[in-house]
């Protein structure tokens, strides 16, 4: 771990240097606010943790925190201060500090807080990367839920990554209409209007027939997501899939 400690008390820095060495961390020290900002700018993306004293000569800790956050919104930042008033803590957090340690502090406690913050940052990076991958993967789909994806470009629908095969044009349009409005109940009359694109004066059982065939094709790849609301119509709902799987 690469650490920048901005601390004007050299005794504190020397003490923490020994603890950092014990952890095999690459520690760098600055003894006033201007030096801290300058050192941070040498490698803005390379620091894993910054510890920042609030009371510094030159630029104080609040100004340093502000300048650091203007450059990096994500670098983990712990403020160290002799002040223990709630207003100072709130101000420090509002300026972008991720954690707050009041002096005097135990070196072991600070090491533990650094490790905890670093773990949280790593988890956050992993989740951000995962979400980015998911967003790229889902970019071509018009409807995306936890278990279902549908693309009007390819006219394909997937349930838990399994292609729902053999959909006719009307079955696909019916599934799209329901899925893009999850849990919304549609009457047969409304589905005739939306899917068949005109006021249908024929037998409403045509909807039931298409729903039956659509359900059969869905059930070939996974749990049923087209639900009947008795006396009203139909809805799309895949929220119960995980619970059913666990059972």
C-alpha cells in the first residue's frame, strides 16, 4: 500500500513510519499543507491512502482536503486532528474525508482504520468495475431486470441468460409490452390495443391463446414470469424467481 501522511508533528510521523514499515507499506511524509498538495500531485492516481492533519502550517488541512478532492474524488482520505468538536468532524467529512481520527490516537488503531478504509475502497473499485461491465453488456437491451433481458433490435429475449426460442412476432411484442412495465397489470382489452395496434373487435380469447403459447416457450428455459391477475388480466413479474430457486 502506498501512503501519503501529511503531518506537521515529526514525532508522530517518525512513530507512524515504524508501524508502516512493519506493515511493509510504502509511506511518504509531508510536513505542511503546501508540501502535502505538491507531493500528492506527483502521483494523484497512485496513492492508496492519505492521512491528513487538520492543523497544518501554510495551507490548513481543510484547504488541503479541498484541493485533493478537486483532483481526485476517490482517493481514500483520513483526517487527523486534535480537535474533537462535532462541527469540525462534520466539516471535514463534507470536504471529502472518508474517516476521522482524533488525537491523541493509538498507532495500532490508526493502522486498523487505514486497513478498513482500504478494504472498503477495494470493494468499491471491484463493484464499480462489475457495474461497468454489466452496463456494457446490457447496452444493447431495451429491457433489463435481475433475470430477464429483451432486445428489440435482435428481437430476442433471455431468461437467466437462456434464450426464449421460437417466439412469433406477436408473442415477442406481447412479452415486450408486459416486460417493459414490470408488475403493471394489463387487461385483455388493453393488450389487444397495444400489441395488435388497433381496437380489436374480435374474441379477447386471442390474448389468452398467445399468452398460453408464450408461457410454454418461457417454461422451456426457466420459471414462469407471466402472471395471471384473476378477473383483470396479465402482468410480467420475475421478482420471485430467486426465492423459488432457493426453495
